[in-house]
């Protein structure tokens, strides 16, 4: 599989790495999901896995797969917060401005 990098990594914690490690591309995401315990594979896992395989096959974007993986990590409680700031912020009036 060719490298299909994420725009920003998804940082997850595990028993082996409680401080977290970054999943930076689609290949790493699929490897991570394939190693997820079978007895913990529910509908949220399946949605993330399906999104990643669909992105690999060209049916979804890599960013859509990243968002699905991030949602899976958040719901399962393994998503680590990062110090990344969003590139665009919104004002209460709905306008967007670049942050610097």
C-alpha cells in the first residue's frame, strides 16, 4: 500500500504506551485497527475500519477516514489530546479567521 498520510495525526494511548503514540497515515490506522481486540470490536470500531478500507480503495478521502478513526478513539477513551491549534477559528458571528 502506498503511503496515504493524514493531515494531522491521531494520537492514541494503549497499555504499552500510556503516554500515547501517533497514527500518521492510513496504513498505520489499518494496522492499529487490525490489532484491536476482537471482543471489543463493536459498531464504532466497524465504522472506523470500514472508513479506512474505503479510503484505501478510493471511495472515501483519507481525511474522512482520519475523522472516523479519531471518533473511534474518542468514544473508546484512548484519544490523547494534542497541543495542535486549529488553523481556522470561528467568531460568534460565524465568520472564520486564520490564526497566527
